[in-house]
């Protein structure tokens, strides 16, 4: 379970595929062939209050639960479904530094270029989000990129499992590298989705970015 600090998430991307090590690629292939993730059926959701009241006679376990979840007990409100709210998305690169944008995007941001990167740039996304009401299990992301209506890239990975807490989680996705060359430069459209084990989509973000020539 995540501890509210920075975590890393695995991903596979066409943009950065040439930089992956062979053993990592083999592990991903074996995992896909085995099909374990696809066959996984999550257990039914249990109200968080049930976890808090269970094993009350175990003093050490009770203290551990209070430390982990006690600060949000008053916010449970009887709701079973977890609620994930994304507060900002950031881009970190060796060219831009760090640039954070509050979420949700307004209409002008959604239609304009959200960020520009130079060709061959190393970059990664930074996300800030909160979880309410219950534990969100197996939160994953997928990022699909199009150029002139043709899909050119798709990356995906696991963020993890997160307990409710009042302070936002801050999460960095894996570092990737923009492609280089005249054909790679231009404007791209993309869609970022976050889905949990129960196939509930917590956010779907459409955005536009640009790859420019390196001077």
C-alpha cells in the first residue's frame, strides 16, 4: 500500500522502447502471455467502517488501523465506493524543469497545447490526487497518443493501491523520451485514463502537446 510519498509506476512506451533493457521486455512478455492480470477478479468492496471495527479486541492491530486510517474515519460517510480526485498534472523534463497545471482543465487549456517538449527530451508526468471513502485497489493508467488521427504510441502501468487520506498523494510516472527527427516534430493529441481493479474510470484527460526542434 502506498504511504503517501512519491512512488514510481511501471510503463511501456513506443517513445522510449529503445531504452528498455531486454530482461525487462522479456518479463513483460511473459506476464502478458501468462494472462494473470487479465484473469484477476477483485474481491467485492467492503465498507471501510467494517475494516475499522474488525478485530477491535486486538490492541496492536487497533492502533495500527488508527494510525493508518483514523484521520479519515469521520469522512467515511457510509459510502462504499472509493473516490479518487486528481488535483494537478505536471510535466518534468530536462528542458522545461517542472510545470504543473491544476485539474480539471478549463476549456481554453483543453483546446490549446498543454506543454511543448524538444525532440529527444527526457520527461515524466507528476500527478497529485486524493482518495476518499474507501481503499482504491489496483489503480492503473494508460496514455494513448495520436498524430493526425493515427495512433502512434500507447503506454500503461500500475500506480498501486491507496488508502483514504486527507493529504494528496504525489506520484511520478516512469521517465520517457520524445522521438527525434523532422517527422517527429509537430502537434500530438493524447488521452490519459486512470482505472481501478473494478474497472471504474476515475479520470479521463484529453490534452495536446507539441514536439519542437532542438536548437
